[in-house]
C-alpha cells in the first residue's frame, strides 16, 4: 500500500525527496518503480550531491578533464581523484555518501628546510605521474619530497572547513613511503596535532618502518635512549603507520600516519591546521618520502 501511494506522487516530488537522502539511497530507490528510476537519475537529484558553487577549483578542473552527459555521470567521475588548485591538491567524492576528501600535496605543505637540497630532494617518481585508465585521468602529483637527512622534522598543512562536507567527522593522514635506507625514524615518537579554531588536539605517533629483526636490534642497543627521548614529548597513544587501503594510486608500499581527527559542523569557515613534528630527539633521520596530507571522512 505504501509503495502504491509513493508511486502516485509526481516525479518532481519524488526527486525532491531523494535529493535529501544519499547517493547510495538514490541508486537503491531506482529499483522501486519507473517513476522512481526516472527521478533517481535526474540532474536535479545528482546536482544536490555534487560540490557547491564554493568549490570553483573543482569545477574548473572538471571542465578541463571530463566529458559527461548527466550530473549522475559527473558524480561518479568525481569519485576518482581529480587534481585541483594548479595541481597541488587532489579532490574526490566518497562514492556512497558524496562526502568530500582532499589530499594536499607535499608542495602545498610547509616542510621545514625543504628548499635545502642537502636535507630534502624534490623529485618526480614513476608512481606520481598521471596515468590514463578507463578513459579518465588518475590524478597524481608531479612531485614528492624525499628526506635525505635532518635532525628537525616538521611538516604542517592547512585547509578550511568550507571546503569539506558539513556535519562530518574527518581524519587527517600523512601519506608517506619509506626506503630500505631509512634511519632514525622511530627512536622517539613524533608529536602530532590538529588545530581548528580555538581547539587543539595533540597526540604522538611512531614512524615505524623497519622489519622485525631491525626493530629488535635497535631495541637491544637503544632501549634506554628511547625511553629517555620519549619522556621529552607529550604523552599520547603512540599510533603507528599503516598501509593505505587504496595504496595511494596503486603504490604497493604506501603508508599513512594519522595526525588526528576533527568534526566539521559546517558553521562558518574555520581554518584547520595539521602538523607532525619530531624536533626533540636531535638524532639524524632520513629515508622517507612525503606525498602529502589527506583529509577524508572517518568511517
């Protein structure tokens, strides 16, 4: 009876109702009836799921990269990474919900002493070049920052809440890759922080990247120093790096380190500052490549 009553509604009313749901709900509703299918595929419904007019850089990139016949088709194209902001950021939509994610490239981050070629090297790697697949461009950054050696590791990024989806809990993740020659990265935990408005969340995390045997050797020889160094930083949960689900554009050994999380209530336009620092251990460290910082909805 309820289905029959819904089928009696004009298509415009059904479209209005569906526009208040989610992309996954709209797709499922197309199975109800012909009226629902027509409404669920309409530009009106999918236009509500697309980024707002505020995201000018996204629309400029769409005009340059995509050809599409409907807003539904455009929506699913945007579920794949798209370079925006002069190629210094990557944007995509979460397929099921339409929530927005960004990756801020290393070039757009503030990395202390990154312009000193003795400490950092900017390079283009095969995995970071754009690849054409399935008739669209998988967008990758043209450059990454490789740490040669430094005793002062400090990385900062920022984004505004207006660029993100409202009423959404977000996580910020440092995307990186380590090499076999990496050293000095886990003798002392890094200090991480998320600052939004007047609120600041601080934590700690280890950039653990060695194999088990190497970790055992360092624990044997440096256990006392590690405990002494750890006492210099703020207490935290000591998170560790994990492998990315998407492999950062198919990179097999890509890792991520969570910097923290925050809630975007969608009120006003606040600046979100994200940082990772290891400046208290004074030991040399190196052998890590920084791709950027991703801000994505928490599951």
